[in-house]
């Protein structure tokens, strides 16, 4: 999602004013944004660090569409390749946890049953061993 956000920001595809909010909140310029993704080490960490911005602005149409497209692509590539209608799909991780409303919305649209969503593997392990 971070990669899509950066691409949309650099190509002026975000809702008016949102690119400026992104740059201001992360103390970036378009040049520095490109540097962080293409020239500095660990670009995936940087891109993942943009998730709070996506969550904060989830009610913005352009941001919501980024998240919807991401989950839709995930389901098409990783779930719908199998006999997904016989089993529910479970999720572990903060992205699924914090964006669960959108995740469930996309799953419903694709007729995929969601089982449990846990924020971290540790919470599941603790519950299992009780």
C-alpha cells in the first residue's frame, strides 16, 4: 500500500491537498521521497511506515481506493487460486487488524469468508495456551 501511496502522490493522483499533508507529516520533499524508495537501504521499511498515514486518512476516497485495491489484489493472487469457498481465511498482523473494515468489505464482495483477525501472533499463542 505504501508503494501505491508514493506512486499516487508523485503522480498527483491523490485528493487535492493530501500529497502536501503526506510530505509535511513525514518531513519529505518529492526528491527525498524518491530517494527513500530508490536509493536508501530498506525501502520496504519506509513504505511500511506510511501505513499510519493511510489509516489516518482512510475516509479519503483516493486512500480508501488504495487499500481496497491492495486487498483485492491480495485475495485474487493468494486466496482465490484455491478452493476458498470451503474454508474461511484467517489473518495475523497489524495491517489486517487496523484495516479490518475494508478487508471484510472486499472479502464480502469477493464472497470470501473471513475467520479470525488477530493483531499479533503473540495474542493467538497466548489464547491457544490458556
